[in-house]
C-alpha cells in the first residue's frame, strides 16, 4: 500500500549536483535520471547545482556541455542553476556559526604524518596545535552512532567518530571541503530529498551531523547503485569514462533506466519514456504525489 512521505512537511525539492570536471558519462546519468524521476514522481521541483568549488578540477566548457546533455535528454530544471563559486559568503557564514558554537578547530597535522583510518584527534581541544601552523579546520564530530534510513538501501548506521573522526571542512588556504558546501547548499536551496550515487552514502552521516550543527533540516536520502565498468571499477571521470553521446537520447535513457535495475525498456519514444518511467518509479517507491 503506497504511503505518502509524511516525515518532511515541506514541498518536495530535489537536485542534481554535477561537478564540472568533464561531461556527463553513463554513471552520472544514472544519478541524474534517478533524481529527476523522483522529483517528477513527487510533482516536486528539480534544481541544478554546479559543484565547481574545487576550482583546479573545473574543466573549461564542461558546465555548458553538461547542461546541453541534460537538455538533449529532455531533463528540465526548474530554476536557474547555481554555482558554488558564487556562494562563498554563505559558506563563510556557516563556518562562523560552527566556530561560534565551538564545533571547529584548527589542525596542524599533515596528511602524511597521520595513520590510515579515522583522524586520531591530535589537535582536538584542549590539546590544540601548540606552536605549529594551522593547515586545516576540522569539524568536531559527535560521539555515537548516526542512524538513518536510505529509501533505496534501507536502514543505515555509521559511528562517525570511530570510523571517520573529526573531518576537514576547510583548508588553511581557504578551500572549502565538499562535506560543508553540500550541506550548506542543500539547506539554502531547501532540498528535501537527496538522490545520488551510492559512492556518497558514506558521506551521509557526516552531512547529517553538519546539518544538525547548523540548525538545518535533514533531507531524506536515496542512493542508487553505481555503474561499474567491465573491470568492476566505478565509472567516473577519474577512470576516464567516455562522455555520454546524446545524439540518440532515448538509447541513453533506456540504458540508464536499466542500470537502475528496471528490467525492460520503458517506452518507444522519449516523451513516452518520461511518462512511463516516472509512473513506474512512483510505483516502485510507493510515491503518492500531492494532488494537482
Ligand atoms: N558533486 C558531486 C559529484 O559530482 C555530487 C554531490 C552530491 O550529490 O552530494 O559526485
């Protein structure tokens, strides 16, 4: 029996948040497709956020290519895309708030002097950095197990303190860490539902701790399986996954749809694909859209 999503009273807002480090590939399309279908099945809004905070990784022209690929596939965003590089004041304010709350400390450790595994808390207050220069700013994590439910994967838990330790949210040279900016952006954009690849499942507990510390609502999450290449590695730009060729949009959509585990092709035309796939996604997740 489908049940409406009652845990968050806000109207559904989803997002796709590509990094402009290259064009979309078959793996990133799967995440985009899932987030788009979930937003449409809920009759919600779907926003696009260009995650260009890591400027050295930004490839000139990649954003334009990504937007063109999404358009060719018939995926429409509901507001002008935002870019993280235009949002530094927002991150500054969040950082100040965490610092005022005593949840941030300067860390002098160099990566190569640390053992593998969770950060051992060497610079944690009251010990501090001594006379050594600060190299990064770490978030002071809460003890205990973070428990949440993933709409695809079911119940999840992670002991952030034991498995990750206090993590970096900003480098001394000013570079913001992904974990902080994604939480600040999701909060600012009113995102109710995060739908993305399972490689980011491991970040969710950290992001929940940050959101709580910033007084932000916790979005629901749904992590879709990763697309692997023939050697079993995640398809990614780092692994040189080929750019998605959108000259045959329906073929791209069907392949991504089947990568999500839906057995048959959804439809014979692009238009039919969207209505059929949205309806099937809604059934699969028991989504009852609001009337209207
Ligand atoms: N920018 C991230 C990526 O391209 C996605 C971040 C997220 O969805 O939270 O993998």
